[in-house]
C-alpha cells in the first residue's frame, strides 16, 4: 500500500561519493511497505522533468539518511507510484 503527499519548498543538501554537495528541492514523498521515499529535483538545474528518487534508511549510528535504490524492481515500482499518483495530482492542481 502506498501513500503520497506533495511537499512544497523543502531543500535537501546531498553529498555525493566525491564529497561534492548539491542542493535538491523536494517535490514529493511516498511510503511503500513501511519505507519512505522522496522525489527530488536539483535546485540549480533548469532542465524540466529530471528528478531523482531516494529512500530513507538508518545508518550504523542510528541516523536517518537518504540512499539510492539499488534494486531495479524496487526503483521501478516506486517510480511508477510517483509518476502515476503524485505527479498526476500535481498536473491536475496546475490545470485548475
């Protein structure tokens, strides 16, 4: 079962494997089978339609962190939820 919500202006600063920091705006959040996922767009990227999906996990220190989704089936399932439910809702809100 999935639940979704639209989030406004929340910004995440993510650090890549090279230590480079980038800012991402939160465009949506959903929970699937007890795992929370977020869809983010780069703040400094002017290209429309490109976003990343990450999931929350707990690291060895007990801190909540965002990680990439390594399993292709899991990623496809969550991407479908964002595209079918969340982004469709945003399109309807923009059309009103």
